């Protein structure tokens, strides 16, 4: 069983994760500032924010299996921050799209949502993230009780839609990247199935 860190260590860990998860954003700001975003800066920003949104969503989903596997219950204390970071990058992703591709025209965004299936799917994934972010506070958790857990199962649907979004936008039939993310997501889902949990893999790893 992994030991539980003390208050100070946990605070330092949280700060470390906070800075680490913020670093792609800081790098984007820096690269924008020095003009290091390649020949198509908007596409580069769109891709970087989309990738980090998805990666952090997967990292958030990894917390529960990792906690069970290692017995490190304190990991759960990092989950909300990681989930909110996934939302943060998804917001930036949408912002870049609306500001630079549609020049802030919500009508043009709506037309695009109806026109291109991958935009519709991405938008649905984003919409699912909103109630999760809004209800991520301790107060909301307390107020919603059991309903909180039920509501937060939306994160699985959000993961599926984000992956579908990625498959649909993939060009020239190179599906390696979405397949890799899908494999990670599928692995994390598998570890949540009660029958798999009962195999006692956790105890063997500890
Ligand atoms: C809010 C609605 C969304 C819109 C309008 C949107 C739009 C886009 C666009 C236009 C692209 C680039 C497509 C291309 O290069 O041809 C893209 C890529 C991507 N998006 Fe979204 N997206 C949305 C939501 C999301 C969400 C919620 C996630 C994940 C949390 C996500 C993850 C990605 C990923 C991983 C990529 C591919 C990046 C890459 O190829 O490196 N998107 N999205």
C-alpha cells in the first residue's frame, strides 16, 4: 500500500501538477509571441489545444484505476484540477476556432456545426464537459450527493465523442494517432469493469 503524503507534500504535488498542466499553454503563448507556430499558426493552436484537451481528459480518467492499482488514494485530490484543465484546453480550442476561423460569428459557427459532422461531434463533446466543470466544486458534490456521480459518468460519453471527433477529422487515412488515444481510453474503461476489477490485479501490482 502506497503511503499517503502529508499536507505539505500534497500541496507541493498539487502545485507541481498545476504548473505541469499549465506548461503547454505557457509554451503556446511563448511560441505565439516569438512567431514559432509554423506556416499555419491558427491550425497549430487548434491542434495543440485539442490534443491537450484530450490528453488531460484521459489523464483525469486514469486517476481512479491508478488509485486502485497503487492504493495511492491521495491521487483523487488531483482529479478535479486535471479535469478542469481538460476543460480549459477545450475552451481555448473552441475560442481559437470561433475567433480565428469564424471571426467571432456565432451564426457561422452554427452553420459549420450543421455542415461538418466532426464539428458537430466536437461541439457535443464540449457541451458535455460544461456541466462537469460547473459541478466540479466540493459544494456541488455535497449538494448533488449520489446524483453527482451519475452526472459525472458523462465524462465517458465525452471521451467517446472526443475520440470520434478525432477519427472524423483525420485526413489521408492515417489513423495511428486516434487509434493510440482510443487504445488508452479502452484500457482505462476495461480497468473499470467490475469483472476485471475482481481479478485482483490491483493487489498483485502493489
Ligand atoms: C467545441 C467544439 C469543437 C470544435 C468546433 C472543434 C474543432 C476542431 C477543428 C476545426 C480541428 C482541426 C481539424 C483539422 O485540422 O482539419 C479540431 C481538432 C481536434 N480537436 Fe476539436 N473541436 C471541438 C471540440 C473538441 C473537444 C471537446 C476535444 C477534446 C477534449 C477536441 C479535440 C480535438 C483533437 C484531439 C483534435 C486533433 C488535433 C490534432 O490533429 O493534432 N475537440 N477540432
